[in-house]
């Protein structure tokens, strides 16, 4: 059983570091390659036969990996500063098998370890799936920037590299050479100026599906998918999937699994921890296809995947946004500035707004519904309720505090939609004023009159984001 959102461990009990990764089936095993930024490690490999028990197979790419030039000019360095020993950042590694050459080929995103100015791709290869990969260098494909990326092999054996270009504004699609070690041609620019990253691609019943995320740094956002009947032809527009925060994940791969009931398709997502990269975790969720050009993704706390015996299904405490909220699930209240409502500490009456931390109970809130459509917003950390604190002279804005439960109107709130995508105003029953964040990065929250202009109204727009997953499961 996989517990989504928890810290996963390999069969030796060590944390599983395969961030931004991809999977590859070879023989009875499924191999998972991903980022590992510990020490001189860069890409680690794990394997499984049941999608639950992952065996560590080695650090297949490190700062000490051997360099071998290829028939293309590349930059050979993995150590980018010899005086300090600083190494390149390697992100989004993906591995495919070339049946003609018998080689396993890895493509990835390369940066200098200090900033994101280089925006290159890089290549490595190996004779065995989990051996020591030989590094072939980094470069800018067709002279373009290249950041988040993925690989795809079509039915005819042609391989494609898709990566974010032009400061993430575009996704470029390249056909690779026959040996998969070079760019053959830039064949398509997808969704120009839409700012997509974290692409993943699969083909089902002759239809290609690509998923991706928006560009919000380490914070989650609304996932999108698109489809096409021609990989290099015209694609559909971008369509929502997976809720306003994609269940607090970012896509990294789509895994097709063949079972007795047919092929099932699994979403593999990273749950980035903005405060501690090494505590980032994962989610694997079943993808459903209501028809040939539609895909849906539903959350499940627990999943069981058996590639050998069944097509797989999601099980456990799965719930949509509405069901989770009405059932009293824990929420995080997210402002457009990507700050989260939090209790200052377990005993304080004070409120702050801070950056996301999945394992912080200070950011977990319980919505208690009332018969007349209002809610109490209760801190998981302290059990106190969010209250608009009124003064005799009704000075505005009204201060907020966490107070013991009381029956006064100050502890009752209402959510009113302000636009599509789940964004709402949070309105006090006592004052009629709206929950307001004082500035783009301010930690101060008050209740204030409604802003009239669109830019200011953003400080009064909040997303009620469910707390998906069992982050404390071990």
C-alpha cells in the first residue's frame, strides 16, 4: 500500500529520493530514476515489482561520473566550481531504452548549481538499466533554453524530448536522433506564452495526452492537460485536471501498467516541500479516461497498484474538494500571494501568514459547518476559532485573533466565490468585512471592506485548499 503525501522509504528504511523523476519498465521490474541532491549524488535509481516496495539500486549519476564526448559539442563539466567543489544541479532525469543500440539513455535539465541562467539539457547513457551512467555533457538544444523536461518513445521507435524554453513561456518538442543522443529537429512549439512546466506524456488508444503545471515555484497550482491525435500536429487547448492545487502535487510522469484487465494509467507527482527539499514526497494516483479525449484525476490517501495481476485502482479515503470540506477535513487557506493562514504557535491567540509547510499543523484548519451556511474556522494546533475582534468604535480594518469557542457572530464566516478556479472571499458575519492580507508578502491579516479594483481585490481572494494525504504516516 502506498500512502500518498507521506515520506516514502526504500526497502532498507532510507528515504526514497527520486524527485522530478521518471519510470521505466525493464523485465519484471519497474525502475524509478529521480533527483538526489545529497552530497555528490545527482540521480538515484530504485526498482520494484509491486509499486510499493522500492529497492535502492544505486546512485547512477554523480559528480564523479565518467565523461565521454559524443558527435556533438557539449559542455563536459558536472563540477562547476573546482575551488568550492560546487556541482551542477540535475533536475527531471528521464531514461528511455534504445532497442537498436541496446543503450539506456538519460536526458535531464542542467544548471550550474548557483542560479538558473544556463537552462541547458544534458545527456548520459549506460549499457545496463541501473549501472553507472556515462555523462555526455550539457548544451542548449537548437540554441534554446531548456528547463523542465520529459522523454517519450512513440510506437515506431522515434523518441522525443520536450522541455520548457524561453524562460518557461513555451514548451519545445524535439525529435531525437536514431541513437537518442542528439537533437534531430525542433518539430513543435506548444502553447506559446502559456508558461507551462513539469510536462509528462502518454499515448492511449491512438491519442496523445500531455500534462503539465503552471509556474509557481515550489508551490502547487492547477494542473492542465491537452490531447492530440498527432504528436507533432495540432494540439487541443489546455484543460484543468486534479483540482486547484492538483492535490498539492506537481506532475513528473505518467506510468502505463499492463495487467489482466488491460492497461491502467498512473499519475506520478511530486509533493515539493518549500522549506525543506529533502522532505519532499510523492503521490501516485489512478488516471481515468471517460472517453478518448478526456482524462480525470481523483485523490486517494492510499493506493494499491499490482502491475502483474491487475490493472489497479485507487482505494482509501479519496474525496473531492467539496466532499472533503463538508466532511470536516483539514484545510489550508491560501492567499494569491502564496501565503498560508497559520496560527503563530500552539498556544498563541495570534495569526500569521507564512509560506507553505505540509507538516505544519499550524496551517491546518477545520471547517465546521452551521445550518445557516456559515462556518467556524478552527485551528488544528490549538482548537481555537478564527474571530473578527470588534471594538466599540468599530474602527476598520478589524483585527483578527484566535479565541476559545464562543457563540458570538465574530467566529462565523461565509465563503463567497469571486471567480472561477475555487477562489473565494471569506466574509465575517459579525462585520460584513472580508478577510484581507495586508500586502503581497505581509504576514498581517485583518477584516476590511471590499476592495473595488481588481489588483487590490487579490489580497481578499483565498483558496480553500484541502490537506491531502497522510503526511505523518510512517
